[in-house]
């Protein structure tokens, strides 16, 4: 079993030891990259989401990028919830800001179950 921790930046992290070819090793903290809520620009246009502005975000590779931010309302755990979403031409992504306060379980196999449940 691997056990990690969610840090103050709402990043899911685990500790790993990485071994090199010359026998050296280094313990690192690795972030499980869950990103943030991101929707493709075509869907944002289709839904006519409001545009309050732009914000910076750091990507997994350390690059800081400017993103257009939109307001969206989603049904989350049976309730309407207003959230910010970034625009990126990729698949929709759900991040730690949305999942915060919940238990996330993933069976990491093809066809595995993903369960998100509110913490008490």
C-alpha cells in the first residue's frame, strides 16, 4: 500500500525513492497531477459561460501560464455549485479544488470504478 498526503496547496502527494543507473537514489515528493476544472473553449462558447477574467496557474512542468477563467454552475453531489473553470483545448479535467472535502477512490484498472464521496 502507498499512503500519501494532501498538502496545504490541495495537492495529493506521495513520497517516492528514485534510483539512478549509477546506484544513487533520491527520495522525492511527487504530486498526483489532478489539475483544476478545465473545459474546452468550444463547450464554453456553446454554453455561453460568463468571463470574469484571467488568472495564472502553474502547470505540472513548472511553467506558469495565463488562462481565461469562466463562471460555471455544475451539479455536484446532488447540489448546484458555482465554480470557476479554465479554458483549455483539452478534455474536461476535474481538479482538487472541486474534490476538496471529499474522499476520492480510484480502481486504477480498465473499467475500474471512480468514487467521490463527501467527508463527514
